[in-house]
C-alpha cells in the first residue's frame, strides 16, 4: 500500500524523490520503495526522512521508529 502521507509531504516540500534520496544518503530506488510501501525504512533512515521534512516518523509512517 502506498504511503500517501509520505508522498504528500514530499510533494508539499517541493523536493523530488531523487533530492530526498541524495539528502539522506540512500539510493533513489530505495526511497521510491518507501513511498510505494514495498519497503519499510530502518530506524535511522526513517528518522532521517522525517528530519528532511521537519516532521516526525510517527506522522510519516504511522508509528514510532526508535533510534
């Protein structure tokens, strides 16, 4: 299931998938999988994604990702 919140947050930020991936240091294909819901980020990556959007992992992924 697509992560509509993550997709909407990224679009609202004006960033592309590639820009986010570069910013957090992962492959673009990996970031795309997070948006498509086929992969779940590890705690550090989930928190990095949240930080890139100035939000929390709870808001983006629906649950707390501990460090």
